[in-house]
C-alpha cells in the first residue's frame, strides 16, 4: 500500500545472528533447578547425560548471555534464515486500525515452522558427541518433521514416536517425515516397556503425548548410541529460538519501528521465548514492550495453572520442573492446536510470568479460527492453528488501538504454516468446532496429581 | 558452504519487474491464430469476448515487447515477490558435480506455486471490466487455489469446477480454496449441460479436466456477469509468468553468473515460458542458453505429439489452437503430476519448439520421484511432483557436467511445493509408482481424433 515502506523487511544471510541470546544472563530470578524424579534431589549434569549430550546440558544450565552458533548450524540456517518480517498492510486495512502490525514468519523453514531452529542445533551437538540415533515424540507433527530433516543433514538415524491418533489423522505429516528419512512409530508401540504397559491395559489405545514421551525417553536411556531430543520446554531449546527475536529487532530497526507489544502463542513456550526474550533487557530497563504469551482457553497453563514442581510426562520418567502446570495427568480436550496441548510450560517462561515481566492471555478456539481465516484472506498465508492464537491476540490489540485512536506498533510471531492442518479449518468452516472453558473445580481436580515435594 | 556466495540470492521489492515481457515481439515466426471451433474461421477478439475481458484479449494478440504491470497487481506481487533464487549447494555436493545449480523458487507464493503470478493479473483485469464472477477448472488444485486467493483480493466470486476424483483424493486442496472464499464444485456436476450429459451416461463418472473445462466455460458463456479464467496454455498467461525469468536473470547477474541451460517442467507451458522466454532474445542473438522443456513420458506432448490445430477440451467448446498435441481425446494414465497431464501445449512454446529454438525431454515418473526425494533431503524443500520433472532433468545435466568435467551453470524453475502431494510420495516410497512409455501405435491412434482443417 505504502510506496516507501516495504511489505517484507529482509535481512541478508550475513545478518543471521552469530550468537544465540540466553535470557538466564538477565533474569532477576533464575528458575529453580530440575529435580531427579525418583529422589527429588537437584538433578545435575550426570542425571541428564543419559539422554542429552554434554554441550546441550551446558547450555541448559548456562548463565552466559551469548552462546556462539556453530558454523555447521549457521550453514543450515542459510537454507531459510534470516526469515522475513512482514508489515501486515492488508490485515491492517481490513481491521481499519491505526496500529502498525508486523509479523515474523517462521513458516518459511523447510520443516514449516520455527522448530527447525532448535532441531538442527540439537542434531549437530548430538552428532559431535558421537551419537548415532535420536528419538523423539511428536503430536501435531511440527517437531517430528523438523527433527527428521535435521537428523538427515547430520546422518543420524531418527526415530519418531507419533501419537497414534495423530498418525492416523495426519498421514501427510507421517509421509513427510519418511521422505526426510525418519522412522515413524505409532505410539503406544510394543517396542518399549512403557508402550507395552499401555497396550496390555487397552490394545486399542490411540496414544497421548505423555505416553509417546515415555517411549522415546525409554529407548534413548536404554541404548548407548541413542539420545533423546525435545522440541520445547527446556532452556536450551528456548536459547536456540532466540534467533527469531534477534532478527525481528534488527528488521524493525530497518524501518525505524519499535514494538509496543510482542505476542506469540505459548505451548511449551519456546516460540514465545524466542521472539520475546531478546526484548526483556529493554523491559527490565523500563522501556521495553509488553510481552504477551497466548494460550488456548482449553489448556490454560499460565492463566489457570499452578506454579509448582511437576513431571513432564505421564509415566513420571522426566525430571521434575518448577513451572506453571495443570498437572501432568491433565487431559486437554481435543482442540485442534495440537502443539498447545501440553500441561506444563517452559521454566523460563514460568519464572518470568511469576515475576510479572511477561503477560498471558487465554483465547477461545472459535476466535482463533476466525482470526486465522481473516489472516489467510488478507495476508494470503494459511497459519498453523497454534500460530493463529497469536494472530487472534494481535487483532484484539489492533482493535483496542482503533478504539483508543492510538498508532500502536504490534509485533507477533507467525511460528508456522497450516498446510497440514486443513482438516481443522474444514471443521471450522462447517461449524464443527466448539469452545471449552474450564471451571475452577475442574482445574483444582486436575492439579490434585501434583507431586508432594519434600 | 561458500563464504562469499550466498545460498539465497534476494532482490528487494523495488526490483520487482515493472513490465511483463512478451515473447511475441521477438519470435521469428508468430504462432498461427486460433480458429473458431464451429466455423474454423480465424477467431477474432469478438469470439473471445464472451469469456475474457478486453485487456486480456489485447495481451493475447499483442506483439508489444513490454506490457506494464498495473499498480494493483504489483501491490499484490509484493506479498511474495521477488521470489528467491537459490544456489543448490547441498544438491551439488550430494551429486559431487562441478556444475553450479541455481533454482528459482516460486513455491513461496501464498498459493504455493507460480500460478498466482497470472491469477492476480487475470482477476484484476476482470474486475476492471466490471465482471462479478470468475469460473475455472482445476485438476491438481494449484490453479484453483491461486485463482481463489486472487478473486478474494478483488472481491470477485470464484467458482472452481474441480475434477471429482481430485476433490476426493485431495480434500486439503478443496479446503484451502474454501478458506480463501471460493465455491468448489466437484465435476461432473448437474449445474451445466456439459456436466448433465456426462452424468446421464455415467452417474458415477469421476470427472476429467476436459469435462471440468467444458463446465466452467459453459457457465461463463451463459452469464453476462461471469468470465472464465485459464491458468495455462494461452499467450496472456505466458506473458504474466515472465516475471520469473526476468527476476532470475537479474539475480544471476548479482552473482556474475549466466546459465548454460534453463530447465522447467512443461504441462500447458507457462511455467516453462515464464522462466525461459526472457532468455530467448539472447538465444536468437547466438549467445543464449539451451532452453529445455521437461514433460512426463506418460504425456509426451512435445516429444511424441503432432504440431496441428486441435481443441483444448473434450467437448470441443474452446477455440482450435495450433500446437503440439496428443489429440484432445488423449487419456493420460493416472500419473501423479496432475498438472502435466494436458494433451496440448502453449502455442508459443509449440511454435518455438517447432522452430528449433527450444528443446524438449520426456522423463520417467520413478526418476522424477527419485530426484524429488534427493532434492527434499538436500535442499530441504519438498517439491511438487510437476516441478520435480525439472529437478530430474537438472540432475541429469549436472551428472553429464561431472562426466565431462565441465563447470556448467544450470538454472531451473522450482514452480511449487508439494505439501499437498504427499500421497504421491507415499506411493513412491512404498513402491507403488509405475512408469509408462507409449508405443508409436498408441500415439497414432490417439492422434486420430485431430480435426480436419479445411
């Protein structure tokens, strides 16, 4: 629309950040340490070494502000980074808002989402440590796709435990991982003790993320040549995602803009942390933007959960993490944003939320798909349902700006495309999507499973 | 890999071409004119005006070298153009070739392919002419998706006749068109005389592109407020696609490269024409690259067809075009590259092939998917099966360069991504894809339906 301001603000490859930003250098309060799930002792590097390589454990515990990105990772980043920052001219026009809306688009990655930023880093460090195979779990399929491609680049075998119902409902995701060379195992499987136990009780069990995590961790822990890779929640994953916010800051500077509010969807918290944390130092200096994490009302971890130690999985195999949680036994209803159904949250996000540095909002699914459809028809990009949570919140901010007559600058992260989520759009267009809001009583019952910490 | 040479060669929005290039200004022999299908008289603008707006008819017949791109179209181009040119470092390494392989990636368009380049232009000119509705047909779904999005931007009703079997096999494509606001009608339908005739004979008929074209044209011809839009074959569509080659030339200049060979897949011929024709003036001046159109062995229009007047559709409603054709009654076997199953070809491509200015190759489907999978695992991008025909030919060139020890520069057009084609990949990985090569006798029989021209 404007002659002067570009629609896409592009950096060159030489402008890809050379270092990841580590929020742990700047937090007023560091998150409490993970605990061994059996002993409840503080988990040290040796506890994690069974399934993670040394370099990633170091990053997990590091308080260094900047961590150098290895050349081999930078070389792969060049396939899609720097990702574009868009000015949403057509969405602004449709909303008739004085707000300036910018979005960072991570869906340009070959895997279709921000997940590849960490997947290539994790594959690299595992390869360097002499590992031959990586296991992981996937629900929505975004992380599994990213790790499949990353393992392919470093000649690692990749074994993805995919929630059985997802492997049936999303056959395209499964095929894509197989094209990239991964082995996809519908979970529960009979390859692990965790899987066999579930199948013994219920041979027709359609799986859950909790069971898939247990299976992937069990396989990794039982083999010397095999490690486990997690696509969210942990500190090192948040660190890798910081390239999103670092680039976005530089791109906004190119058009002399600075955000009043930064928005991202929040499941495990790493796409939110990725775009928002590089703004935290400004925030702590009293001049930064509002930082808003957006979660589904059907899985309201930050807005209705408790800040407590909890397990990461149903089988209680993972370390206990201090985080906002709905309880590890929380069973989210079948909302379509599969990537936002996790009961817990990143300990870094949780601590910053607890300390009042970031905000959280819960949004209804019908509002999310309404926003997603408007976005597709204006900006042309079909967003992933997860990412559309951020769009929904950004539209709300833009409408408020209109009411107030403010020229607010809004930045949100469009974490991925929705090319493999069209069944969900179909359900929305045919009126089959329902909203879920949990009562206090339901949440209280769900939290009853939280472990007692001695 | 190289420190100096970027992986992605990027232009800025100000570098989007301001004019389309029209090959008709430079052809040694212009294509013969279209004929009225009933009278066999030369079809004039009035014959076409029933279903096309005046500006597009002018472009169809223009011999002006440069046609200005309207501001409204340029404004939409900014959503994804200029598209990136990639140096395929990782594919080159896997092939261990001295060749330098470049590919222009049109899959970054919101519709996922080059088709949007013409769709937004066609929607614009129709809107300007006061048209309220556009009809079209779609098989693979690429064109229908592009026109749906383009109509949405110009507030035109969009009615897509989708080959029934495709609408069943590709429900995601149908959903995406609906998200963009189009009405998708499985063809044959009972909304048109052409559809009713087919259904009367065979109520379970699963449709064909020929029938879908007949239905879309019939609806457009029968209503004042409605026109028809075609995504391939015609001259004005080729003209709109010239932005691909114009940008690619400028991008190669940025890295001081000039191609020895330019490659694209060829169905109706517009993606090939788009990337190749801007190089024809150099070619005519004796210094240009080889220009190679790649078609499936199962639908070998250029390599085994006849240069003759033929109908564009089965119901013989479209004008007769002088082109390479396998006969309008040719029934291609069920190969997966749905976009390359057309019996005919662009008259511009056909004339240049007849005059020896461009080359053609036919490739086997298993070779195509082998190339596609190697490409996905090296460059990270899952190609559309259509586009993978170009990859297959580019790999052959790179292997020949290796044998000859030549540092050949190869440019190919990656016309779209394959996110909606994973069923085809699945079939390839599970060994269900077969190669088809036609004998001379079969082609001769197929050509028997060619009309006699008085």
